[in-house]
C-alpha cells in the first residue's frame, strides 16, 4: 500500500492507476488526492467530455461500471470521481470492472470514514489492478509533528507551545487544522515562526485562557493563575465547555501517574513513554514533584466524579463554573 507522498509523487509525474480506492477515517488525504486528480490530470478543454463527478447516493455499481467503460474523447484519459462511495448499496458488484479495468479510465472512489474489508473480492481485485489507500486518523500525540511537517512544506515553523495549543483546541481533524494554518500563513511573512500570540490574534484561541495554560498552572500549583483561568472558563462555557476541560485534565494526570512509575526518566524516555514533545517533559517533571502517586489517583477519581456531575448525574443545581471551582480546590489542596 503506497503512502500519500508516494501517490502524490506518481501523480505529479503523470504515473496513473486505473482505480484509486481512497478509504479511511481521515478525510484530509482523501480530499488532497482527489482534488489533485480533479484539477491536474486533464486540461481544462478536455474536462467537459472526459471528467465526471457522481455521488454514491445517486448511483449504483452498474452506473459506475458503465461510466468507467467509456473511452475518452480527444484526450488520453477520462476521469470518473465517485464521492461518498460508502453510500453505494451494491458496491461489491463493481468487482467485475475492477478485475479488468480500462487503462484509459482513472476511476477515483472516495470511501470516507469507513474501510473495505481485506477479505472481500472487490478489495483483492482493486489491490491487484489499481491502488488502495487507507487514510487513518492521527492520535493526539501525532498531531504536533504533523503540524510541523505541514508548515515545513510551506516554509514556516511553529513554537511547540503554539502547536500544542492548536492540537488542544482543534483536535485531530487535519482538514480543520490545515484550513486554520492556511488562513494564518496568509497574514504572516514567509518563513515566520508562528507563536501563541499569532494563534490568538488570527485564530481566536486565547494564549492565556486555555486548557493548556490551566494544566501548566495546576502543575506548578499556581493557585492565583488557576482561579483566574477557571473564572474565565466559567463565564465562557461555549468556548471552554467543562466536559472537554475535565477530559483534558484526565489525560494530563494520567500521564503524570505514568511518569511516576517510569524506570528510566531521561528526557527522551519520558517523551516516548508519555507520547509528548520533549520540550514539555520538564512540565511533567515539575508536576510529578507537586503531586505524588496517591494524590494523582485521588485526583483522577475526582475528575471522573465531576465528569458525571457535569453531565447532570448527582448534580442538582451547581453551574459549570461552580463545579470547576470545587474541582480545582480538591486538586490543589
């Protein structure tokens, strides 16, 4: 199975496959490959007669087969793009075309958010005669490295704290992250190093009032800063929902607990074990000195308790702000 980079290199060198079956939970790479084929394989004058885009809910396997078996008109190839192919009810019947596809057709099948089972005959035929690409969701800890790589291709860099901030608030949706970065880069000189201030001014994520800063303040037992951030969160629940705050703190203290029981605690080993950027290892070292294993286990139990309360279980009237203040008191004292 080829990587995204290998597929893009081949496409740019005009090395085409008769079938591109693009599947998986992460839509970013699927869209990138599809958009490139849509925009660059045919010249503009060739597209009218030789490029067709259909949607899975509107077609059957037979319809796709019929489209793919046509020959190009005054062009070397025809391009057929099937979007939302997971909605094609009888897609398995495309196996007859996949067993002997036309070399002059480039059939692109977008099978988003799902995967085709490897034991299916359709999978085996496409793998033999075309190309299958699975676009997997990244884990949270993989996103900062992806951001660095993405920006490097655009000749930009980013501070580790700014990268972590983006990851915290935009999650693992690469399309969303790339979109925000693209908008940000337009406003900055080429070659810039993106900072937390740039993130705040251009994307709207506060560099001072965010879960990442809350974790740092808790790790240092900076009571004043913790209360200032929590007060802001309580007044701005739409931007800082309590459920997401508690979830982030749960993962934070889980890593502190793991740190306590590591046999090797050099920076490289800690970063690998906690799956974090080595830049942040010192923050966990500080937090581990402030919170012993017994306290961390207690805090995790309280986070679970207040997660339930935030969802209305065992909580009659307390507001999210009240719950956060109670929780912070239990964590800090």
